[in-house]
C-alpha cells in the first residue's frame, strides 16, 4: 500500500472510529436512562466496542513502520 493510500485509509478509519465512539456514548446514555436495564442496549454497546477494537487494530497496523504517525 502506498503512503497516499495509507493516508487515505487512515483518515477513513479515524472517521469511522469517531462515529463508533459517538454511537457508544449515545447507547451508554440511553442505557443509563434505562437504569441499566436494557439487554438490547448492552448487546449493541458490546458490538460497537468490538467494532472500535477492530478499527483500532487496523489503524495500528497501518503504522507498523512508523510511516504515518
């Protein structure tokens, strides 16, 4: 992957990660309002956390040679 492609992918992943983080916050807020009593929200948060972790791993793999960060 060229440095340009890495840079573009990096920005895409940062945007995705930001969206996932905002979704996690929204779901946590809803879960608190439900007095922590929504298994559906808990499952959604778990899924979002897994997605966030995958994005983070890909971001880290783009920079194994310290080329973009």
